[in-house]
């Protein structure tokens, strides 16, 4: 049988999935590789961490995506190395995958900037595993305090969140709603003593949004009991306290790190040009400058923003549009046409603060807050979720939570 052009896509996140799906009608064989057998809808990880949704509501089995795409297969495996000269992808187990075209879509990892104690003691919120672990940790803290109320004075119910970007804001709002449910779960415990401290080193939350929306987010969070600390960062962390850059020590057993990301460490092993944060410098069509057969998309890629104003943000729409663009370039090359530069169309950004409250910034200059912003946020996330089952589950869970003020997924999974 004649050899068909083989496209290997590494990473079944937003970028990799978009690339694979848009290669459906292109005469190539596609292998999509991921360390997990599912796609994670990361924007709703905080809902899993705060018991608003179950883990499998926001995950989609990768093999299911290709039931109706005959030129694509899924391969479960952790990529450890890429040999750009030999055109091979090396996995933790099994034979290497040989490619004609490679799409790298490995995303990003947390960046703790070497702050003492953070790697050892902070919890992350980058994957489904971390979200489920964080949920279990929070619930365990309440169980501990219920068994021995003296742990409250030691910070057992103090939850410090580092980073006032969308993830930190959404997590703080989600936790404050979870605590209302926990008041009913723990009638013997004074849950009003539980603290959420959101720490942001710059002078405002949601730094990429309009300042008016930043103020709205801070005001709403404060009205819901969140302590918003601006202009101060985390200086060091231990198992019993977080020390802030102004010298204050907060006794706590919980530091959640949402304060920064860097490109997946595989980028560091390729010997290619990188920006600060490890992102791979790409040509305008998203290929590697010295390896046109390799494309890089999503959080891993450093593509200039329009007007030379920094880099495109590390958000889902950039990854999805990048993956779609790359699929079109692969087709163009096979048809003997030149590739074209990637042009990102910004459709705005949103962050929810909790029940009936969100901020949204939509082009051209439309700003929404409160209930209207929240409805826009709900609608957009429902539409973007992959799979009818996920959308139906999320809709039912959200309706249930809204009408009953409940958070049904208060489940502790795994060992401490
Ligand atoms: C908590 C959170 C909330 C967010 N909220 C928003 C939001 O509201 N709006 C928004 O636009 N963006 C949001 N983002 C950012 C958005 O999720 C990312 O920009 C987007 O996922 C990037 O897509 P990607 O394809 O580059 O990488 P990812 O979607 O991260 O996919 C990378 C894939 O690579 C796989 N992988 C990693 N290492 C290996 C390996 N060694 N071998 C094989 N596979 C591997 C992973 O399992 C994963 O499936 C959020 C991110 C987080 C973490």
C-alpha cells in the first residue's frame, strides 16, 4: 500500500484537537497522542475543584472524538522526546512514532518562579487530577476542623490563592459558594471563620481586562467574603504558613498556585529559540523556522500579537484557531500551495465571579458585568464544551446548583 502522509499531533488539548478535526477531509493519516485518554476543558477545572461539577463533566474520551473520522487514530502515551532530525516522537513506552508533519500542542505548566517552598507546598489547578485533589484537600480541611476545632486557629480553614487572574478570581468566587453549602454539612463548625485570601502582586485583579471590570471583580469578591490583597505577592511557603512579600505571615495549610504558567518543558529540549516563559518562537504560519514540517500551536507557541504588541495570550481561542490554521497549512502544502500567516481573531474574554456575577469584554469595546455577564459566560462555556453528554450534564448540574444552592460533587477521592 502507498505511504500516506502521516501527521502526528502531540497533545489532545484545545489546539491539538482542533488540528486533528480540521484534517478530517485531508488525504493524510493522523495520530493524536496524549498522556491522558481524554480531552480536558480547562476553563471549568475550578468548578470541579469547588464541587460544582464532576470531573467527567468536563472531560471527553479522546477515542470517541474520532468515531466518525476515519483518517485519525488516538495513541495513549507520554511523549518524552522529539528528534527533529530523525522526525520521530519518543514515548515513555513503546516504539517511536515516525512523522512527515508534526504538530506540537503540549500546552503549559505552572510556573512557580523558584519562590521558596511553593513547589513543595502549593496545590495546582492545571489538570483534572489537580482539580480533584484540590477538592479533596479543601473538604478534608473541613473534616479535620470538625474533628478538632483548634485547627481553625492554626489556619486549617484559611485558603490562600496566589494570582488574581481569571483562574484565581473564579476559584475564589467558587470557594465562597462552596463554603455556604459546607455550613449545612458542618453544623457544629463555625464555617464563618473560614477565610479565602486572594493575593495579587499588581495593583488590580484581572490585569488583562479593563480597569472598571477589575474593580467590579474585586468589589464583588469582597462583598462575598473574599479577602483581596493587592500589590503583594507570595515570598515563601511552608506546610503551615504563607509569608507575603510585605512580611506578613498567614497561617494556612492551603496555598493554591494560579500565579503563572510557562511552556511545557519539552520545549526546552528541542534546541529551538524560545521566549521568556519557554514559549517556542514560530514563523508567521506557526511552523518552526528551521523545520517547516513542524508546527507549534496554543500555549506552547510564541506568536506575535497584531501590531507587534507582545505575544498572543495563552488562552483557548488562540489554541483552537491556531490548530485550525495549521490543518489548513498542511492541506495547502500537500496541494502545492504556499502557506499563509496565522491571523488571530479576538472574540473577547470573560471571567465569572460566582452566582449571578461575571465580567465580560467583547469586541468592539462591549463590557458586561453582573447577571448579564454571567449569562453570557454560562452560554459561551456550554457551547464550547465538547460532546452533547458533557453539555447536558453541565447544564443539569448548573441548574441544580442554582435552584437548590447545592454543590453535589462534594466527594473526597484518593488518599491524603
Ligand atoms: C484552570 C484554568 C482555567 C482556564 N480558563 C480559561 C478561560 O476561561 N478561557 C480561556 O480562553 N482559556 C482558559 N485557560 C487557558 C486554556 O485552557 C489554555 O490556553 C488552552 O488549554 C491551551 O491549549 P493547548 O492546546 O495549547 O494546551 P492544552 O489544552 O493544555 O493541552 C495540552 C495537552 O497536552 C497533553 N500533554 C502534556 N504533556 C504531555 C506529554 N508529555 N505527552 C503527551 N501529552 C501531553 C495534556 O494532557 C493536554 O491534553 C485556562 C487554563 C486553566 C489551567
